[in-house]
C-alpha cells in the first residue's frame, strides 16, 4: 500500500493561500475573474512536517516566512515567458557594447 506523501521539516514545498475572497475583489474585474478568489502560491522550505492540505509555514529563499496550505512537495517550475521576440534578442549584447564604447571614450566614471 502506498502511504500518503508527507513533507518533512526542511523539504522544498509549495503552500497556497487566499489573498482576497471574491467579495473583496475589485468590481472593475471581468465577471469570470471577480467570481474567483485571488490566490497566492509560495515555494520555500517547510518549517514542520505535514501532508498536502494541512497548514504549514515555509521560509522562502529570501528569508520571508509565509503560512498557507501545503499544496505540493518538491515542486518544480513550469512557467514560460513565451517565444523570444526577435526585435529584443540582441538588446542586451548591443547595450553592453555601447556601454563599453562609452566608457572607453572616458564617459561616466
């Protein structure tokens, strides 16, 4: 039999927490958005043992302490910012070259 997974203190976990109830949300939102609570998900190190669905406190990578409901144990990152924008692909390299040339001419010391 598989025992339900539990987090131990120190494990990398994710907690979720409701920030605003639907009744507290702005009236300027589209109805389908306003009908949902505003939620927050935070990843950090578990400060105690717990199972998914239980309240837990985590310490984030920046040292903040956040309480919420354990939603994932050892979560990954699954976000994307979409495909690169060709017009912006060379901005960083071009800016560094311009800064190097500017400094070589004796600018901004």
